C-alpha cells in the first residue's frame, strides 16, 4: 500500500511540475495550462496510454486534471462502441459526472455560506 | 496658461486648502499609517459588496476634505474624480451623494494627478472658487474586475502589484493658505508593446519618463528644481527602469529625491510583490504623506507623476498591448 | 510571442522590451517547481490513501474508488476556499494546487463566492464557470475529436 502511495506522490508531483514549467517558463495562465493538460489527457486516453499510467500510479494520475480528459474520452468510447455515433454525445460526461456535479453543488453551497475575504 | 507642448503654468496660485487620505486594514499596517485621517479595519466598510465599500471610501474622503476646508458641500463648484471600476461607478455614485457638479475622468492609476491638474486649471482660470480632485480604489473590487476572484488560488509572479484600498481627495481653492499647485504636464499615451498585466511597472515606466522629460523641457527646469520627484505606482521594477531611462536621456535624478508612492505606502514585510498600485496609491500618499511633509517644512517643491496602465480585461484577452499614461503636477509651499 | 507579432513592433519598442525583460525579476522557477512537486504529490498521495480507504471500508472497487475520492478532495478544496485559506496555499504551491482537481474545485468555488454580491442567479450562477469553463469546453471538445478519430480508424480497419 505504501508503495502505491509513494508512486502516487511521485507521478502526481511530476505532472504538477510540468504544469509549473508551463506557467513559469512558457508564461501560460492557469486556465491555459489546465486546458492544455486536459487535452493531453484526452489524447493519451484515446491512444490508450493514460490507463496504464493510472494502473501504475493510481491517484498520481487520476487526481491531476489531465485524468479529466482521459475520463471524458473513455466515457465517449464506451457509449459509442455500444450505441454508435450518438454514443459520443451521450457518454462523454458519464465517468466524470461525480467530479463536475460535486464541484457545482458544493461550490454553490459555499456561495450560500461563505463571504470572500479579500 | 499653456507652456511648452503639454504643460500648464498656474499663475493665479490655486491653493490646496485641504486634503485627506483614507485607507483600509492593510494600509493601517503600512509604513504611512499615521498620515491617513481614517483607517478602516473592515474591508467591507459594513457594506454589502466591495464595490459599495469603495464608494463609501470616496464619499468619506470628500466629506472630510470639505470639513477640513471649513466650507460646505454647496460651496464646492466642481467634483473631479476617477477610479478603476467599469464606467467609474465609484466616482459617479459618490457624486450622486455629494450633489456637486461632476466631471468624471479615467486615467487608470494616474487619475489622481489628472484630477488635480484639471481642478487647478479650473480654479486658476477663474472658472471656479472651489474644486475637489479625488480618486479611490479597493483591492478586492479591482481584483474581481481585472484579475481573479479574491479566493482564487492562482500564483502571482514577483512583478505583480497590490492594489491599495483607499481614497484621497484635495480641495483646490482660489484663496486661502496652503501648498500651491504651480504647474501640470498632461501626458501622452505611450505604448511599448508590453502585454503582461502582471507586470505593469515595466509597461508604465516609459510613459512616466516621457512625461517627466516633457515637463522639464516645457518649463525649462531640471531635477535640481525639486526636493522630491515621485512616481505613482511604478513599483520596484518600473522605478528602476525609469531611473535608468531618465539618466540615459540626461535627466538623472538622485535616488534620495526619486521616490515611488507604491514603494512608500507599505512596509517591507507586507506581501505586496513589486509594490502598491491603484488610483488610491498616488492619491493617498500625495494628499496625506507628501502634503504633511510640506506643511512641516520638510519639502518645499515636489513633482508628483501619477502613472496609469490603460488596459481592460477585454483588451488583454484580445491580445492587445498595454498603453500607458502619466500626468505630472508640481506643488510648492 | 511569435516572430510575426514582433515584426509589427517598431525598433524602439523591441529595444525597450528586451531591456525591460532583462530587468524583470526572474520567477524562481526551481523553487516553484519544488513546491509544486511537494504539494501536488502530497495531494495525489492523499487521494491514493482515500481510494484505499474507500475500497477497504466502503465496498468500492479499484475502478470506482476514484469517484468518492475525487468528491472528498473537491469538498475539502471548496471548504478551504470558503475559509479564505486556499488562496494562500495556492500562492505558495502554484501548480501543486492548480493542476490536481483541487484547482478545478477552487476556481468554481471562488468565482461562486465572489459573485454572490450580484445575486445567486446572475452572479453566482452566471459566473461560476468563469475560470473552469475553458477546462470543461476543451476537455469535452478534445474528447469528441479523439473519439471520432478513434472510431474512424476502427471503422476503416474493419472495412
């Protein structure tokens, strides 16, 4: 178990370093950086290279935003293989629903409860 | 009266009858805290939104400056004010409360001196007995409009600046005693093609240099005429660039004389990256600290060069560069 | 900046830009990368521990444990955002908090909280995706393109 945690730490940290370099060296904004990593995740997911990284590093690959792209592709592919072309549209949010729903619901709850501190 | 290419000389001695600086909790911990008339410990000022708090700051500054001048609101002929909010709502809504004929201006962070120059011109040309020049900003409302939500975890680079929460106002009068506004130089918009909104100091430095040099040429003066030459908010990055450019053009200013409001207002241990910024930066430091020093006799002739970056969130997203401007006003006692 | 853009600038502007670039305080890239590595790694390690807990005690499988783990991380991020702590952590950690799903949650929560003053419908509702919108749009669109390409390749292969 400890090995899995260590691998998650190393790979997750590594992906964040890539993000930091994109922000500091290439002067990209956080929005540009995260969008780029999502697209990379989607492409790797399509090629079939992201899942092996998830198997190897666990949360180190599934917590960074790049896994969002991978999950979107996986959802779309599964539905598309089953239902044909329309599956691309019906399947995209299937796997990522937990993350997006949680962010919206709890983000809204936070707006009800909290005030910005400035 | 016009002098040279871009300057005015005020021969009828418009006086700064009264001035005030209002600040927030962060300014209260700053290096110039004792030069503020009021320091709030709540950034909301008891209001529902940051934008409403900013209006309250400006209203309070104007009320206090009128009181200090021993006159009434109805005696003030014109209210000239600017801020960073879209459609300068802070100034417009404050003008609604004050019920003084209103001239809204926008010079980004150069609004303070733009206002003072215009107010002095109006009084000097016998077009008014009393005019108020004011400017205000609020850290949170500016972050919300120009950058990111205040609780966003984005990382700011070392060239970023911290917007001052505060308001400054000056009551300019045709008679009375106090520091006199003697001249002003209106800047031209200078754009060196820089695009980074997190490094405005570098973008604004050329505008400051252009205005300072034009001021010296128009009025046939050189740095030795003044005891202090202060830029508005160039910050560490912009000010060092400006010093080098001025020296290169033969207008070298000794470091003891060349100051920047953005570097004076906070302490070294406050996390403000490259320095303070915002309309209120030059306004509060000039109308509080500098004028106090003049009244104590420590300074006789100063030149305040407020600097502004004239970008909007939209222009930045459309990949436009950052045009800048600087307005200079000389005050003597 | 591409060289095409640079040609549009005059010589004076180019000269000034190079001068200003030299005088710009350099970002502490190495220090930032180290901080991003530590914090980002720690968040992912925490996610791994969460997944193990969900598998062991709550009956999730290796495939499905990611969902509740993500949800917990999101809730924690939103809480830290609301309490006014997240922005300080973010300034220190940079990409370490921006890249994991914590960054996504914070961008939504911070926008939602900030724009409360404009009302819940137009303010919170209308501005919630101000920062996260591009991630969702580009994620979905790239997934769409990738899926189409993959399906196209499979279809050609079958023929």
